[in-house]
């Protein structure tokens, strides 16, 4: 469940980090609200960027069932930076 929450919250890296940039996690919080079992119907992980600045971005993610039941939610804050040793500076 944590992996799905992280992937939802991981939308920061897909939507805010451009070619040649890197990112690292400053903060991560995962809340498991309800257990997933073998009888749990298919779930969906979704995520959205909450705020995207030049150097810091935040995002959130949720895992929900087809009936809208919330199973987990997560938030992340990422630092966006230029890697050291880049040749094109």
C-alpha cells in the first residue's frame, strides 16, 4: 500500500522536474486509513501536484476503492536541483 501511495505522490517528479534536473525527498508522510485484503476490489492510486516552485514542490496521493473508500493518502515535499558536475553550465 505504501508503494501505491508513494507513486501517487510521486507525480512531482513527472510534472515538475525538467530534463537535466534532479530531485530528492525532503519529507514524506504516508497514512494508512484502512487495510487492503485479498477481498478488496480493485483500487486506484491518484496524485496531484499541490505546489510547484523553482526549487521546492509538494504533492499528494490517494488510494481509493471503486466505491470511493479511502485506503491511504500521502504527501511529499521534494527539493529540485541541478546535479553537480553538469558539463553544460
